[in-house]
C-alpha cells in the first residue's frame, strides 16, 4: 500500500508527464510505434531515408497525367501517388530479407509481411485509379446525357416543323383546287 507521501509525490510528478504540447513534439510522439511505414491506416510520410523531392516529382507527374478538377479527384490522385510510393518502399524492404551473396532468404517472416504490403498497396493504387476513372465516366455521362436530351428535343422540334410544313403544302393545293372550282362554277 502506498503512503500518503508517495501518492502526493506521484500526483506531483504526473503533472510533468502530460504528453507533448508542441507540434513537433506531437509529430515525434506519433512516430513512437513506427516500424516500416507500410500500414495503410498509418499517416503517410516520406521517410528520412527517402527523398521528399522524388515523392513531390511523382505526385506532380500524377497530377499532370490525370489533371484533377475537383477535390475528390485530387484526393484520389494523392492516394494513387502515396500507394505507388509505399509499394516501392515495400519492394526496397524486401531486398533486406535476402542474403546478397547466396540469394537465400534471411527473414521469411518479414519477407511475407513486405510481400503482403506490396500487394495491398498495388490493389489500393488500382482501386484509387478505378475510382477516378469511374468518377470521370459518370461526369461524362451526365454531360453527354444533357447534350443528348437537347439533341433529342431539337430533333423532335425539326420533325414537328417538317410535319407542319407538310401540312401546309398539303393544304395549299387543296385551297388552290377549291378556288379554281369556285371560279369555274361562277
């Protein structure tokens, strides 16, 4: 059982361990349980051993290729770049599981883990790409649908106008015949 002095000391000391308060301290604490940075649920960041400018170049290339027009498209393009990056990270980590001289597997458990993450990120990349393409296809269908409806209305108007013109042309000779018959009778 703790004495009153120990409890008081413990309570006083606990005031000093309330966790990080600054942004940099919180960022450092967020990485406390960091192992490999491959988990899809983890917050994405470029590792210190990787080059941030290479990731930025990759992201810019994806943006140039896909030209995101909305925030949803931007999110999907960002996800594609991140999953592509993480897939290549898993490939680099796989290399550490082999002995370079003999080619034998050193750590089969880690190799299995890295292969699983490689597959996970490859699928996530393709899912983001497919979602982007579906989103754009739906937008195109809406635009085409609107134009098509206008085209159908215009076509119906033209058909109606032709029909009205045909009715006038048909009435014209009939009126002419009536006028001729009336003038002959008179």
